[in-house]
C-alpha cells in the first residue's frame, strides 16, 4: 500500500497491454452518488425497487422515474481528472489500452475516451423489454409516468439499457479475451463487491499480471492486488500516468 506522493509514474512498455476497470468511485468524484455509499439506497430508492427485472415488471413507472433522475444527474455531471487522465492515456496507447467500466454514465466519453466498454449498460441508451431484435439505441428521454414510456414497433415497452441485478453483464467474451491478452491490470474506484468484475484481478493474477488498485478505501478484494494506491482516482491517475 503506497501513498500517491511516494510513487512515480507507472512505466508502460512498448509491448504492454493495459486493462483498466473503473467503478462507481470514479463517477462519485464527479458528484454522482452510489448505492454502496448510501447503505443500498439512491435518493431513497432501494436497489430491489428500481434495479431488478422484478422491479420493472412490478412498477415500470417507478423504475423510469428513477432513471429519469439519474439521467438528469448524469447530464449535469462533468468529467473529472481521472476521466481526463485515462482519455490522455488512450491517446498515447491506442488499442493497447482496454477501458472497461462498471459505470453507466458517459463521463469517460465526454472526457475524450473513444473505446469504452460499458459492461453494465449505458444510461443514455434504451432497448425493447422483449429483446425483439431492434437492439439498443441512443435515448436521452425523461419518462416520469406510465403513459410516457415509449413502445417499440413490436409493442413492447422501452426499458433502460442497463444491466440490472440478476442479469448478465455485457461483452463478457470480449472482456475475458482482453484479460487473457493484457500484461497489466489497473482497477480504479471499484469496491470489489460486485461480480464478475470483482474477479478480474484474480483472473489476471493467475496469469502473473502486475495488478494495481487506486481508490481512497481498500476494496473487498484488496489482497489480490500487487500494488495499492490509497487515494482518489482523480488525484492518483494523473500522477501515475502523466
């Protein structure tokens, strides 16, 4: 465990491939709240009531009111120093940087990152509840009543393009393929409590990959990391990747 003031830049060789996983702590630095920091609540909403398939079929109006609030919050938030540092790093490394995020906001993209993998979906995209083949699409709509929820051409209701609890994360085949190729793994702002993302570091360690964690608090899987920098991602990443 090191203080960010005591660590120099992380050296990335010409043949290195860096896998980066960002979690809710990175978005929290831009003012976006997290369920974990609020005892399982987000502005009074329980996870079970707004972020599960069961919640959707029980009360789709309440689910959309919750995501309408999240969309408003997301639009008001600004990328922070961590997002900007990773965007600069992508400019330098190109496709040797694989940026995977557990966050559903678009702050990485707004900071300039071009290749972001959103394993838990995207806040400003929607899709048909019936998985009818239309696919997901860009959507900034604010739906706060049952009558306002759009319908797909097939008749199904339009739901947020979010991976809810109990659903399978997206792009897992590609993610594990990149974990097999990477030579370095960096996790920033993730609590280590949500699987399968919490297991990425163990997967990498079995391959002998050097692993780094950046965050102000130790994650639940802290023992798996070869190096830990106890600081906010905004404070540390600019120093680690100048």
